[in-house]
C-alpha cells in the first residue's frame, strides 16, 4: 500500500534543487520511496492516503561511513 507525505520543503538525494511544497510517495510495508516531486505536479493523480507535515524540511539521513 502506498502512502504520501507532504512537506514545505524536500531535499532529494539526487541533485541540489530543493523542492518547495514537496510530496514523497513511499510503499508503507517496505519503506521504499516510489516518487519525490512537487505536490502541485502529482496531487491530482494521488489515490493513496497523505500526511501533511506542515512547515518542515525533509532531508536524506546522514550516514557516517568511516
């Protein structure tokens, strides 16, 4: 089952462009991200539940690899 999260800003892993009013769609059971886009570009196609986190910035997790 897919779910979506909406946030004021999303910093994707690929590229340095911050998405304002972003939406992240993920598979609930596996946690695998299916899509990251601006909310206005995908909201009309969303059929899954969505949680609006409000005025937050989602960023990738930080990993210390040494």
